[in-house]
C-alpha cells in the first residue's frame, strides 16, 4: 500500500499561472483533506471532502478550488497563483470525518510562487 | 486568539533527557486530543491519541490531558536523536471542520 500520494513534489509558478495538485489514497478512505503549512501557522485546512461527491470549505479556501474525482482522488487547483500561496501543501485522508478519526498524510508538495 | 496555542521552539535537549511538549486551547468542545510527529520534509504521522482527560502511555511517550485547565502535554522519556522532529498537537470536536492543529514545536535531541 502506498498510502497517500501527492504530485508534484515541488513546483515553481509565476504570479497568475494556474496549476493542479493531485492527491490519491489507496486505503479506501471516505474523507479527504487539503492543508497548507506555513511557518508559525501550523496546518490550516483549505478544503475537505467528507465523502465522495461532497466538498466543503475549510479555514482558508480563498484562491483555491477542489475536485473529488472519485473515492481515491482529490485535487486542489490554484486558478491564478499569488505569492501568498507559497507554502507546503499536504493532502490527508481518513476513514470518515467523525470526531477523532486519524488522518493519514501524504509527503507534501512544496510550492513557490514568484 | 488562536483556538490552539503551541510554542514553536526550537527546543534543544541532550540525548537521554525527559522532554515536555505542551499545548493550550480555548474551546471546551474539543474531546479528542492527538499528537502528530513530523520529520523534516515529510508529512505528519499520528503518534498518540487520547480521549477526554487523563494519561496514556506508549513506550517512552506519555500523553496527558487536563480539560479543566485546557492544557495537554506530551512527555518523551530517554529522548533519542531519532526523536528530533516537529511535534504537532491536534484536537477534534463535533461540527464543522473538526480537527484543529497547533503550529508545532521543533525538537532537537543532541547525541
């Protein structure tokens, strides 16, 4: 089992460019999440999908869109990248979105927006 | 004010020391309390998990929750260089997006 995989590992964008971060899990989990991690801010939830076919905003959704393509895949799209979106992005999954469910994280995507 | 406060450190200790990592929180609705460990350039992984108040021990690690003080701790006994990582506290509640993470404390254990 690969667990949670993310592509790409590293990306440099110019301001205004768009890109999609890909995430897939092979644990048959129902819930998936996108976080960003910035120094001193910890992990902040961007969007989450409690189950296939549903998505909801998290704490910092502005400038992002998501697609739950199927049960395995959850993508994050930046339509017009800004320097403030320079961060490390983590995808995670859990069996459900119930209180206390363990989340399993991918290795992260490092994004630099110039 | 953040819902979960965690000192970012860094915390540097000699090998064999007892390490105490702490978080405070403001929302009494949190009921599950977790500690994640994150090695450099890796994703976080669950280390310890506690429901409500009390202590939980797993090998060299002890998690402690004091709901009356809204304070949680992770103790590491006989610390090893391999424990060098960032430790994130996390708390979970019902409703909305349920898990909130602390900013993480960077720990260095020197051989």
